[in-house]
């Protein structure tokens, strides 16, 4: 017999009982540029002893079945101190990456996926690409030193779209 008590057909959403906590760490691109915060903007700068990278927070979407899982693992991506989350919105007709004052666990706790704040993470070896759920085929990218982290639709061309997520244990 399929289903559960009170739901013999087995339809509906899976309810997750346990509260998870985000994993934290730092991100760098293949040119060893780390993400730092300059004002309200994430910027890629060369790794050095004098640079303090932002601490990123990552948590998997609670309802991956509501999204196209063939594109990757849907994650929320935020930073700590100040607590903000990466968000994709259309600005001037172009998908744009922004930081919003938003708690990652508030997004995680929503009753359905909050697509502007979600990214498909595809891990290949030690690197990952991060594709916007709200804007398919647009990826988080870095370019030259001291330039903002952006969205690009040009995967692997003039921008770095492969990142290493270094998790704190």
C-alpha cells in the first residue's frame, strides 16, 4: 500500500521535520581570488594575508523536488557579518546579482522555494558552478581583480564561473 496515514494516495509535499544549519566557509575562483565585501558589493580580490574573505553560508533548499533537480543541487547562498543573501533580480532588463538583507534560515523556512535567492550548484571535482534558479543559464562569475561578483550567461568564456567552496569543519 502506498501513502501514509491520513494521506493514502501518497500525494502532496514531503514535510521536513528537522531544522538544519547552514555550512560555512569561504569561496575562491581558479585565479585564487576570494570574495570580500566592499560596502554592499561582493568583490573578487587576490588571496593574501592582508585580505579577509567573507564567510559564506550555504544551505540546501528544503523542497528540491519543486525545482529542476537535473540542473544541480538547489542552494541558498548568503554571507555572515553582516547577514545577507545573494539574490538575482532583473535590473534594466538584465539579470543582476545583488546582496539583500535577508537571513538564510528565513529563506530555508519558507513553505516553498524562494527562486530569486536560489542557485543550482553543480560540483565537478573540487569546483562548483552556481546557476541562478530564477534566471536559467545565468551563472555567478568573477572577472579581474577588485571587480564585483556578477551574473553572466557566458559560461567559461571571459569570466570565471568555477568556484571552490572551502568549508569550515
